[in-house]
C-alpha cells in the first residue's frame, strides 16, 4: 500500500463535523514531522469530495490551503457545522478529531 493510500484511508476516519491537522494525520500514519508530505498528498487527492481533505487544517486552527481555494474549504467545513472566523476555526480543540 502506498503512503498516499494509507493517508487517504486514515483520513476517512475523520467524521463529518470534525477536523484533524496535517501533523496529526502524519503521526497517525507513522511519519514524524510529515506535515509538508501530508500537504502534498492532500494537494494530489484524486477524489477531494470522497476523501475529505477539506477536514485537514493547520495546527493553529487556521484553515490552510485547498485545491478549490480556502473560501470553498471554509464553506464545506461550515456546512458540516464547523464555525470559522477570519480564516480560523472557533473552538478548535472541541472540533479536533484525535486518532
């Protein structure tokens, strides 16, 4: 199984209405300090609606990038019940999913 496949499978565990960080996702698949690798894998996600890469955010609660733009990412998260203000998740600790 490729690293990308491992990451996408792990990401499928993050339920609607929750988020994870690039760093936490990296650790969950056995990568130390693999945030950038995770970002690259998310950018290449062939199924961005099915594999919910919009649920991966920065460790400080900021939205981070998205293949369709940050505005679309924010809208998708808001639709799932995540509250965002000025590009940052409100109550980030409560919204975070732990593997």
